[in-house]
C-alpha cells in the first residue's frame, strides 16, 4: 500500500509546525509505505492531517482518514463536512475523540502525540539545588506563565522562555521580574539542548476552553529529555531538591519509553488502515 499524508504545514506553506511533526513526519519516518502527499501520485490511503480538503475527499476513492489535534470547529473550519467524507477519524486526545463521536458513527480512534526517541537523545544530568526553569512553545500560549511570577520570585528561580518570538512577562506590570526572565529563539535543532540547560520544565495548565483539547506533547517531550515537569507551585517547590528531580525524571523517562514512542502510533495507524481495507 501507499499512504499519503496531507500535512497542515504543507497545506499552509509553513515550517516546523508541531502537529505536522508529531502526526506526520515522525509517523512517516517509521512507516515505509507512507510519505508526504504529492500531487499526481496515486495512493491507496490518504490521511488529512488537520487539513479540510473537501474537494479531494469528495473525489478520492481510496481510504480516507481525518487526523485532528485541535478544536478547529471553534475557528470555523469545515470539520463536520470533512468527517462526512472520510472513513475514520483519528484524534490526539480522548477529549477531542468524545466530541468527534457526537458527529459520526464512523471509527474515531485516539492516537496520542508521541515522541521520536531518536530525536530526543539529549538527557539532563541533575546536580544540586534547582536554579532555573524553562518554558517552551508558541508565544501566544505564554499567558499561562503570568500566574507563576510570584512563585518564581519567592523561590528565586530564573525563567527562560523558548519561543518563535520574544516574550516579556515583566511587561505586564511585574517590573521586579525583569532580572528573572530571559528569552531564546525556538529552533528545531537546538531546542532540546536549550531545555536541558535548565533544571525544571515549567508547564502550567491553561484554563482557556480550547486548551482542554490539547495534547500533553510538551510534557512528554520534556520527560524524554530527562526533565521533571512542574505544573503548579507544589511541584515547583518539590523539584528544587536534586533527589526529587532525579526520581521524577527517571520515572517519567520510563513512562515515555513504555507509552510515548512514536512507533506505537505507526502501529495504530497501520491497524486502522488494515481495518478499513477489509
């Protein structure tokens, strides 16, 4: 069989998009029959990765799968129309899957965002009392960090933010935080090395409605680098201690290897395609 992935980043002519990496490129890397979709190429199955290409889905006679990782219906995308045209839907989280199952009786399968463990080779070596934290992601999601400013100042922890453009938290009126914060440019080939320069990954949860659908890929990426992840004050305080960081890092690294190896996602996609082929 030949499988074509219509990637979000290709469709929108963008580069280094996280969803296309987790749910496209890394899947293709370990699936010999799969490739990035090419116009004019014949395929037995097409996976639309966060792409709502109704015209193609209406005409393509092979297996069609919609892969969704965000609540795109909130942005006005033709989600229901696309679901009606495909044979199955894959989702990055169970919360997304529950919503999608309300739209269709077709198979809706949860395939989590998983890590390419070959990409995540760097590992943090923990030494001494924690001195710094790191947050990484798209700059528009950095609003979650404002609530952490008092905690960081109380605990004397510096914060580096790795994003595609500068972030300045002290600009929200917390002038005293200037000495604690810094920004680094996010780059695919350096982000791992930048993250492990710090002691704790700070990834607080968002309370925005649309964020309840998000996957835990940032958390599992940090775990794969040997980094403990703090989501709240109590965890942040606990991970100041070297022994606690080491214990958490070892526990979570085992969890990543058991549950979040991207090759497990390849198996799930293969099984679904095989099921739809019958």
